[in-house]
């Protein structure tokens, strides 16, 4: 039989142990497009298949290999605000400060998505913000402002200066659960 086809069939039928057996014998298949031109890891991340992700990470996958859009697996998890996958990938060695071949930082994604839990986690793991202007200009809630006030060190020097200039306006942001009256 064809190992690549077998990986696809086992993955599609949620047969983890059978699939992992083939991938251990043919580790190069981890990097082969299998589903809609994506690798098995990218599909598992996109579909939030946490059990699959955990198993695949035991294969010592290079988490700095991009997909067809030059995004690393962590970027996909951040786009989906999937804390569990983000945690799995970071703990397996994903770089929180480089989530694609362009060098975008993970913390930028989570701040713009207004996800406090993910932002706190990325800060704890050394997350930084280099593209500060876009991120600061797109902060969505007073809670995110408060979080970043407590962790101003995430900005580069120019970013810290811009943060100081913008902070007063940012403090006027509505809380995330504020009721908008008509």
C-alpha cells in the first residue's frame, strides 16, 4: 500500500495509533500535504484536534516550517484563538515571537483578537510586540489596555514611546462586556 494514502485514510477515520505507526516509519510524511494541500499537523490545528496535535508533536516536528501561505502552525492556532493548541505548540518549542516567515509575533495576533488569556500566556512565554503601531491602534478593550500597562516591557523602545502617547485615548476604550445603548 501507499503510506501517504494510508496516513490520509487513518487520519480521516480518526485512527490515531495506526496513523502514528506509519508516521514513525515514514517521518517525512509529516511534511507532505495530505488534506487540501495542508500537512496533517496544519489540518489538526485548523480543526482543533487536540489529541492528534499531542500525538503529532511526539514526532519532534519542526514547528518553524511554514504551510503554503508561509505560516507556522502557531499562527493558525492564534487565528483560531485556540488556547489549548497554542499552549501545546509553545510547550513543544514554537517561537512565540515568530509565527510566520515574515516574522510576525504571536502577541500581536492575540492583542488584536482581544484575547486576554492567550495574551497573558504569550507574555509569560516571552512574547514581544515589534509592530507596535498597528497593534496599539487596534486594541479592542480596556481590559487589554490594563494587561499591557502591567507588561509595558513587551514593547520595543519606540513602541513604549508610542504606547505612552496613546495610553490616555486607550484608557477611554469600553470594557469588553459593556452594553451598547441605541
